[in-house]
C-alpha cells in the first residue's frame, strides 16, 4: 500500500510503499522509499519501532505508524517553523 508521511522536521510529504512482512518471527511492515531503500518496522509496546537495526527518527516512525493506522496528514507530527 502507498502511504503519505510528513517529514516531522520540514513538513514535506514523502510517499512510501508499506508491505506487510514477518522478520525474525515478528509481524510488521517493510517501508520502501521511492529510491528502493527501505527498513522494517513493528509495533511494540504501543510504539512503532525500527526492527532491523536501521536508525529512523522516532517522530518519522510515529508519522509512518499514524499513516499505517489511517490517520490524516493533519494528525501527523510537524516541527516545521513557519
């Protein structure tokens, strides 16, 4: 599925592909950038976390999780200065 996610630092929109996947017995999503690179995230203890040792900004992970859960863009975190 395609998801739109705000960059929490700038408010810019990213388009990611999210595919359900299982890694090391854990269910989650493989998140792929348009350039083909990606990482695996899983929902643990109420928080979306990177589960394959890739560093991902916690606020970006939160926004990806919100997008996966069907939240609107206005509900995603933005720290952009106006």
